[in-house]
């Protein structure tokens, strides 16, 4: 059974977005964990420096690797 062309195109677009932007849900999980931990567990403030360090770590960890 073949798919409708619109369904096939939607799947292709979804994959293109995923390849271009990575897994956004995973990035959000990785990003939100340290921020919630700092606020809710350690009760420390979220400083610009801390957020910059977390973002740098997320971007470094999720950047494409050369082979």
C-alpha cells in the first residue's frame, strides 16, 4: 500500500528539519535539567554566567562531529 504524496512529503520535511536542527526535545531536556536543579534543589540563583556555561555545554555536546 503506497502513501499519499502529501504524507510522504510531510515525512520528508520532518526528517529534513530533524537533520538540520537536531533533536530539539533532547536539547530541551539537557538544558532544563541543570536549570531546574539549580533553582529547586540547591536554591541558587540563575545567573547569566551560569546560563551561558550551560548553553555552551549543550551546544558543544550536540554540535556535529567531524569523522
